[in-house]
């Protein structure tokens, strides 16, 4: 077992002054740390009969595939507008500085498919809440969410109703 916190690098003033960005790329580059992180993210949901693991663009994609392999499920993608080639459903949500939109294929799930949401970071919770709404709009049932790290001081967990796991909490 490795200390996953040691693989997260603080980058001050990125992407703007006053922000401390949590860079996960050293963790992704370490086979031992990456595989341990994936196992820890998957473990709370192994007995949840997950049909689809949905990764949120873009770093969530990197984790979702490996988690789906551990769970024995398929993989789905939540993307920014215009990135998916077939019919989509969309959700627009509020950000601190405006709005954003997410999309998923309209046929991503059979009605009632059990879905686990995966992303790298839980910050304010807007993207997670919008992804949950989007999945439900497309016919999926969100069973829970799993994150590599959570910035707890931003209270994003409060916007998600359901089981939520985070490996690292700041």
C-alpha cells in the first residue's frame, strides 16, 4: 500500500491566481498508485450490481474504464456539447461564473440501468449533480459516485443525494 496523498502535487495559482490546483498526473503515471486508487474507488460498489460506470469528461474517463473492469460492467461517457456523434440528451447547470452543459447519448442506458458516476475531483458539486440529472434523464438509475479526491471545503458533497466515496479528502 502506498500513500496516495504523496502522488498529488499542489500547483499554486493555476488556472488563475489564488487557486491551488491538485495535479493527479503523478498518481496516474505510477502503476502502483494508479491501480491502488482504482481498487479503492471500486471497492465500495463491488456488491452494487452496477451495469454502467460513467466517466465525466475528461479525467473521469481514465478512471472509469479501470473501475468498470474491476466491477465487471460497461462504460459510458458524460461529455461537453458537440463531442458525441449520435442523438444526445443534455443538461445545463449553473457554475460560479456562468453556466455549462453536459451531454450523454440518448440511448446510453436501458431504462433502469444501474449507474456508478466516476470523476477525478469533487469540488463544488455542480458537475456531479448535473451528471446525475443527465443520467436519470437518459433512463439510468444512479447508484452512487466515486471520486479520486474531494475538496471538502467547497461542500460539493451536499449537492449529491446518494452514496459517495472519495479516496483522498482535502
